[in-house]
């Protein structure tokens, strides 16, 4: 990452911290989320570094191969957390599995064709979809402070995606 990318990252991270401060997220859940984002970043960089060494199908195959034993171990340690699906829940569960695999395939291909910083930045746009779905499907409401904090996150992402254009424009302006 270059200097300006750190600034864009700091702006987005500030937005995340402010969202945490304005909402009812438990500190443990916040730390788990940040750790998950960190490890996701490592995984995405690993995918990017393997672009010429491994086929996307091989990488995708290892995702459930690693996660399934972890989930089984978790259920063996905490068996009371298992809730069996009932009726239509099976449709949602199977649909989630299918869409997860399709998403994993598309994301892996994207990371193999562009920089990890660019692709991961674009994935933050999912926050906009989450807010829209929450608002219109589940009638969620968001305070102005949470929405403005989300704008910081998206603003940092947009800044990161446009750094080269900003540098070119600055050079033209200063000449």
C-alpha cells in the first residue's frame, strides 16, 4: 500500500469505528469482525498471489475443505448451538450454499484478474446493498450519525479507487 492508500484506509476504518460507537455492537463482536476482515485480507492477497500458479477451481475447492472441519469441530465442542432447519429453512439454506459457491467463484476470478486492493475496495459497496435491503425489506432505520459514518467508509473506498486519477489531475493542475 502506498501513502495515500493508507489515508483512504484510515478514512474507511474511522467510519467503521464510528459506526461501532453509534450502534449496539458488543466489543467482542467488533473485534471478531475486525479479525475476520484482517484474515479475509490475507486470504484475498494469497488468492491474488496464486493467480498464475493455481486454477480458480482448485482455490474454491479448498474453501469448504478447510471450513467444513472447523464447523464440525465447533459443533462437537458446542453441540447446544445447533438448530436443525425446519420446512422452508432448507430452501434458504440450500440457496445460501449455492449463492455462496457462485460468489466465491466470481470473487476468486476477480482477485486473479485485478489487484487485491481494487477488488476488496469494491466489495465495500455491499454495505450500500445491505442498508437498502435492510430499509426496504426489513424496515430497518438508521440514524444520521450511522449513515454519515457509512459515507466515510464509502468515501475512503472511492478515494482509494480513484487515487491514480486524482494524482494525474493534480499533476495537470500544477503544471
